[in-house]
C-alpha cells in the first residue's frame, strides 16, 4: 500500500511541477507573445515547453504505475 501512496504523491508532484512551469515560465512568455509576436519569444516558449511536457510524462507514468499496483 505504501508503494501506491508514493506513486500517487509522485504523480501529484509531477502535476504540480507542470502547473508551476506554466504559471511561472510559460504564461508570462505567452502574454508577451500576445502583445508583440516576437520570434525570439516564440522560440523561448517552445524551448521551455519541454519542462511541462516532461513533467506530464512523469505524471502519466506515476498514474500507470499506481493503477497497475492497485489492480
């Protein structure tokens, strides 16, 4: 049971990291792009999106493990 709880908490941490990355890094860039449409800002947005993508992949992996252990 402890392993399942650990995977759930790990998934929540990964999800929180994704949300934090969006709120702190990507949202300001997106708002800047909305105002200026500068190409360097678009490139920076694409480069920083990998943080969120990797966090969501980790979240998915934790969810799969939690479901496998619980079932």
